[in-house]
C-alpha cells in the first residue's frame, strides 16, 4: 500500500496456523553451526501476520553492523511490492505492471500484467499469488512463471483494482479489492469459494488465525469472518468511523488482534483487541504515532509499528505501554524482526537496522533519495528490500 493507492481511493470514493507464538531469541551460531534454512513466503511471514522470523541466527544485534550489499537487481520501474523469498529466490511486482522472480541479480522469469503491481505476493507450494491494478488476481508457477490456474489463465477477474496482498490458508487464497469485495478463492483451481461485500474499497491485506480472517476497509470497519464460510463473527465489524482500517495488514499474536488506522481527520491509532471476542484491550491514541499505513511486527512480547510521524515505535504487546521510539523517517515500509534486530525502510530512501530491545540504530544503507514503500524480508542471514529507485536489494553479512 502507498500514497498512490490512497489517492486512487479518494478519486474512486468521489465517483463510486494459529496465534503467533513468541519464541525466545535464538542464540548466535558458533562457527560450526549452520543456520536453519527458512522462507519468507508472504507479507506477514505467516498467515497470522506479525513479520517475525524466529529461526534467524546469523544476523543479530552484534553482527548487523557488518551487513554489506550482496546484489541489486534493476527492474526498470518503481517497486512498492514487498518480496516473498522462497529457497533464496525473491518474487515481487512493479509499478510498470511486470512481476519478477529473481535470484540475486539473475532474472529467473518475468510475467507481464496490464496494470501496476503493488500487491505483495504470497508463495504456497509451487505457486505464487498476487493481484494487479488491472483488477485481476494471478496464480503462477513459481519455477516457470506460467499460469497455474487452467480455468483462469489470465487471472481471476474482480470488479476493480487489487492492491491487497494475499494470504494462503485453509486451502484458500484471501485478498480484497477496490470493488469493496473480499474474496476467498480455491488456491489450487482459482474458483470462487465465497466473497463478502464490505461498505467501501478494501485497500489493505488480511491475516488469518484460528479459522478467522481479519481485514479492514475504507468504510472504517475492521471485519472478522469465518475463513471457511465467509460468515462474520457475532461481533464483526468493529467500526471506527470514516477512514481506512488495516491499511497495511492486521496481525494476531497470543490471541490478540493488532492493527492501525489512517482516518483522514485523526492522528492515527494502534489498536489491540481480543481476536476471539472482539473486546477492546488497548490503544495508543495519545502517542502521536501518526496514520499507520503499515503492518505491525510482533516479537518477544512487543509490538513494533512504523508510523507516518517518521518514527518506529515499540509497545508492550499486553498493555500498549510505549517502550521506545526512534526517528528514521519511517512511514510506508512495515518493520521486520529477526533475532533481536528490527529492519525498516524510510521515506528518505534508507533502510535501517535497529536494536529491537532499545531502538538504537545499528546499521543503515542509503538506496537513493526516493522513499521506500516496500517492506524487508529477513531470512538465512540475508535482508531483501525493494526501493522506489527501481532496484531490488539483497544484503548479507560481510
């Protein structure tokens, strides 16, 4: 999600698996220890969201300062889509409408759509899923780039723009559209399983936890639906007035649902609700976070949020008490957590590594003067992030 999408919404409006466990930080490896090879398959890392890789062991607060550029790939256009990383290959879309699979600087394949791709992909099995602003939702073979759904070789058609980043769970792939509908498609065939009509455009991305799919809408509501049937829970929706809810992606951890708001006439708020009952837990309306257009990261009892104020905030996940805040010019890039290190992109074109406990700056790299809207992925001792200068960057330890 980005300011371009928000502008489109304003124009359109004028005319129209389980809770995220909190694993302790893994120790730094000994010279003979090999890191566990993992993937970052979707925007939230797991369907419940939370953007936390508990298996990372190489990058740590002690080693992050030695990160150096391993490779950068020139896509030829602005990249706002965040990468999914599977088997050390990265998948992402670009504003010009192409979708890429790369391995460092090597292009594996490219697929052309007829609309900008701001949707961050999800990879499940040998299939990669994403939406386009041409109103179609795609499933491609992640090895070859060929269409994976024989019934929908040109993508599943919706009624409008798709910027929502998908989640794959319960055999379905879930996403929202500017046509105000939220879709559940059969992940194997692309056939419609169910759809639910919200009161306005759906810009943000869903999360799925304990058989429930959560997403926000521009009607100011946060929805909770049975992931199998699409039937709303008894307390759904939660209403917050005019504005967009869950602009980035909500997340569920330890039975608590976390999300941010971007109301036009509000400073923005981070909320925590009981994910099963819909009861209020806490909010941060007085902290000055600014409109929250990002997904929260959740690790070791803390919630991390990048606000439009330019700061990254760390809150106690149970109470909402602010632990620290650090100004890095953040705003559109969602933070990622791995082994005690927080990574986030800034409006000034830099990517930062912060100590997750203290907020202290450990490392930074300037890509260009252009803002970074994409969110980092941290896997297997590498950091992947895309930038508005048209390059996909990969960093590793020196």
